[in-house]
C-alpha cells in the first residue's frame, strides 16, 4: 500500500486504529515515523508519545476535547482535526488555538460529513477559509459504503466517486484549489491500480485484512494476517457441535458480510495452519463460541479464528503475538480507550 | 437478589463477569466477600487478589490452564471448576490436583453441558464420584435459552426446567444425592418469587440489567443501572440524523432482543435524565454511532445510551463512574482479559 501511494505520488497516511500499535504504524511506513490517521484522541496521544509527529484525528471532535487537542497539537508538528459544521468551527474559534483543520465531505456513506453539492457546504468552506483562527488544510472523505459492496466492480465504482467528490467540491471556488484532498478506505484503496484525483490516502484495515474484506474482494483469503487462537473446551459430537473459549469478548459480535451471505457466521474457523475447518461459528456468548459442523474436535484441540472485522477483534486484546515461521518473534502492545 | 436467595435458603453466588470489579462483587454481598462466579481464570485471580476466597469458574476449563488453576486453588478456600466430558476428567486426574469439580448439565440451552437424560452423563457422574483425585462437588446448569424468551411466562417455564433438570439428574442414582445443585441466569432468577429445587443460584447481569433484560421482562426500564455517556459530534437535521462519539468499541455490537423487535437498534438513546429520546441508534462503526430520528441534537449535546447487553458494553471500559444524586462518588476499575 505504501508502494502504491509512492508510485501515485500521494501522501500515505495509514489509519492505525486497526492495530493501535507503534510497531504496526512503523511497519506501515517501512520503519519510519510517517503521517498517520487515528480514531481517538487517546490514540493520537499514544502515537505522539511513540514518536509520530504528523497525525490526523479523523473523527469530528467533541467540543469538550479541544483543550486536550490543543495541548497535543502544541507538542507535535501537526495535528489535523476534522469538522463538518458551523457549530464546530465556532467552538474551535472560541478556543482560539490555530488548529489545522479538514472539512469532512460525505461522498455517499451518509455517516459524517457535509454534502459536496450543497450551497451550505460551500458557505462553510468559505467561512473556514476566512477564519482568523484556524488553518483550513484540506477536505477529507471516507467511502465507508464500500463495505456494502458485493464485489470489486462495486468497490471500483465507489472508489471513483470517493476521489471524484473531492475534486468536484474543490472546483466550486477557485480559492479552494489549495486544499489537500484526503480519501481512502481499505476496499477502495485495495482495488485501484493507482490513486488518482487525491493528494493523500488513509486506508487502515489492509494491515490485517479480515473475513469481511475477503468476501467483498479487497484481498485473498491468504492475505489475512490476524487470527485468534482458541481452545476447544467442550465437544458434543452427538449434537455435531463444540465450544471454544473465545466468545464475544475475544472476537466481537460483528456480523460480517451478511449482505453477501445471510448465513455468515462470527469468523472463519481454521486449523493451526489456517486451513478452514468444516464447522461454522454460529453463536457467541461472553466467553463461549459455539461451533457447529461435521468436524470432530476433541477437548483441547486448538483452532484459529479469522475474524469478521479485524479492527474490532484486535481491540479486545492487550497484546499481539507476532508470528514468523511458526515462532513468536515479538509482542506488540496496543493502546485502547479514549 | 441477595435477599431472595437468603429467604429461599440457598447459597448466593453471583456471577461477577458483568461488572468485573471488587466493589461490585462486595455490593452484591452486602459489603462482604461471599461466594462468587467468574467467567475467566484472570477474573478468578483478580477477585482472589481482592479478598474473595470461594470462587466458581463457570466455563469448562481448557486443559492447558490446569496448572494455573491449581496454583490459584491452593491459595484460596475453594476454586470450583466445571467439566462436561470424560476427556476433561482425565486431564484433571492426570494433573493430580484435588480440584473441586462441578458437572455441567445442559438444561436446554445446548451450549455446554451433558444431557440430563443420557446414560453417558450418568456414567460420567459415577466416574467423577469414583475419581481418586478430584472432589465431585455438584451439578451446575445455566438456562441461557431464557434469553430467547419473549415474556415472563416463557421465562418462568424455563426457570422450572432449569431447576427441575438438576433434581431429576440427582435422582438417577442415590449416591448423587449429596451433590450441590447450582443454577441461575438473570432472567430466571429475576422472575421467580423464590428459588426452589436448587441449593445455589448464580445470576450476574441483574447488577446492571440492560435493554435486553427489560425487553424480555426481567426488569423495568428504570431498573437499568448502567449507561454510556456520549457526545453528539455531528448533526445533520436535513438527513434527520446525528453522529455520537460512541461506536462499536464503546457499546459492543450486540444486536439486542431482535427476536422480539426485528428493528431493534444498538441501545436506547436517552437524555441526561435517562428519558428516552425519539431517535434510534441504527448503526455503529468503530468510533461512530449513527442516530436517526426526529430529535434535533446539536453538536455538543450529551446523551446517555442504555446498552443492549450491559456485560459486553461494560467490558469495553477501563473504569466506571459511580453516580449518586448526579455526583460522581467513586470510580471502579474492572479487570479484563484471560
């Protein structure tokens, strides 16, 4: 992904919320402390403490967190914040700190962001340009709706919209021409050959991928780099089921790509070599996972679960065991919380 | 719940996995260090360190954890473990420690446990009685299927099955007559007037309750004791929606009682006085929650979310703010992990 960004001459600012580790973020930058994207202020503080000096907090900031953000911004090179309303702009101006700010644009996901086609959005952008306090750095979007895609053709179409909406917005007023265009989701960043119509990309999940990304075509099954080791603690061949010691608190209850397979289960159950087993992880309670299928798995059997959504699953653990050639070569400690 | 157990002359052994705090467990025992139930060995160690000396680890134990369990058992009064297979019994005998053991019986949930009606189950119980190594302490069941109930009549029927199956099993052989009968889920423990046909009860969720328990009739809405404070960080009245800074990592993605309401959302959105607001929490991504509905909630508005499943939601946080008369009077720190 780093190589694709370099070849496309765009800034590479991976989202580190998927792994939340210093080691992972450095790996994404070939060992260096490059620009990163985070999802909480606690992450921003953790990565700043670990040596990262150019950070985008890519969730609209709650007004009460502006003091904390200002304190952090003053001790690194750049903390980019996100807004999508006049009210948030006013809160920042009232705080008085010269924050670097992105305007969030909604390219079709309809979560956060202003419409790229609304006169109100242009008015907000102009107010940001004229602001005596903040520095209007760029426009940013995230094609989260690429997760609703059914195949790579869908994702390619969404990738074009994602990039195009920023260029279109910037063209509304020639004074907006200086703004950085920042885009990126793992599905869209994975399927394009090169990045066009953007100045910066922010994929995150690609560091691990997962069962969901495999299902929509972002990666091959063998590209998934994270799994949860679990032990069979109950075996009931007469009911064709077994219980593992990984439940909702180990795996998260993310339903996975149920828009593609309504019968999708809570992760892909594999043997230790990551070969899928003929069982389905049909339900999760707090500390139990229920396997159903024809494999006979006696008590004590080890299995590896490829998670539906690696970001949510990884966040459940206080460490990663980094495996190379079947040896644990390192432990990585993630941050958590807000 | 403690009072109901006392009036029924049964041992009260609340499940502390819901809150995972020393303070909560002491509150459940009126300030004392009574018997408790835990869901992980890490919890058992945490509560033992906090002064609890009679602990049931109510998940079938993975064979590789027997050394850790023996180390813990040797430093408290009683660590009860759970098995439901010959293989687990053999692993314990091989370990050689005189573990206190419960046989898990399946009263209809079909997760873990042996069938109360199978000759194999009786053979396993007899093998446990004859074991030269372990101490066969009791039989234990959990009516997890009470969560599939639609109303209190359903729950009452399941409560009768839960208690009855233990008595029935014990009657299969007069030598089993000494075994403790341990049962309990929050729905079944909440709806019965008194506990019958059991010697010990283990409800857990009742300390907080949640939106799910309210929906199936375990409690009233005003009984729910835990909520997540969140801030509106994006407001889009033209789309009738808003974004809060509590997503899947704050609330968990538990779907809630979708067997009662297929349109159930990810929690009940309330104002600061816990009055429900006319909005639904329709989707969660990692750090965003999306509200849809008619309430206009400007950026900065505080809301409180009553979780679908308080056990999973509470586990996402590193502390509780204990509120009394609108004042934070204490912070409780839970344990986590395995």
